[in-house]
């Protein structure tokens, strides 16, 4: 099955790309196609995030498996048709964590009929700005919510020698 995935760059003026891709591709392949479609080299760290219909950020799907055992979720192990299962399903995509290019990804069509090769860009609108917009990520809590005095590891007087601890 062939998917049409719409990628919208989160900037002031609309920048949109529609990408035609095989639904059995993994998210790493989609990552490369999005980067190419927007003129990036694809060499920066990136992550997809599961999201709901209101674009609330959920579980991260990183570019690489960062676990010691090497058995956690990554873009290479996540298949597109297992993540975006029906029209309207969404993801958030962040490319280059230093610049924080943020994209809204939506499955806009399934079973697209094509005669050309794919993956390919089927629609492009708008120009990517020279620099990413300023992003501010805030948590739902503040450091005032934590009482550091209750943390036994925060008290330097309790720590004399690491060999005294039985791990």
C-alpha cells in the first residue's frame, strides 16, 4: 500500500510537503524523505513523537535505539503502517535538536495510485526559512515542586566514600 504523508513545518508562513511513500517503510526512511523534502541533509538527530488529535506530544520514537541492550524502539524498528494506521493519524517530528525544526505529520491518504517511482514529493508549498523559529519547551511542573532537602543523596555530609554504598 502507498501512503501520502503531509508534513507541515511549524513556522509563521505555511511550508508544506506531501510525500508519497510505501506504507511498509520504516520511520527512518520517512525521516530521510522529510529532511530531503525540506532541504536538510538528514544528518542531524531527530525524533518522531506519537500524538493525539490535538497534537499533544506522547511517546518518543528516536532516530537511534539509545538503550544498553539495543532492544528499544527506534525509527529503524518502527514501521509506518503500524504507526499511522488510518487517514488522519498524526505524529510530531523534530529535526536537529539544536535548531528545533518542528513538523506536524499527518497521514492524508492511503492507497494512493501512482505510476512513477516513489518515495517522492507530490506537493510542495512555501519556502523554508533560513533559521528555525525560537521554541520554548516548558514542563508541567517547576523545580519549586521538589524539596531537595528531602533527598538523602543531595546532602554532601552523608557522602564520605562511594565504597561505603552497596549497589
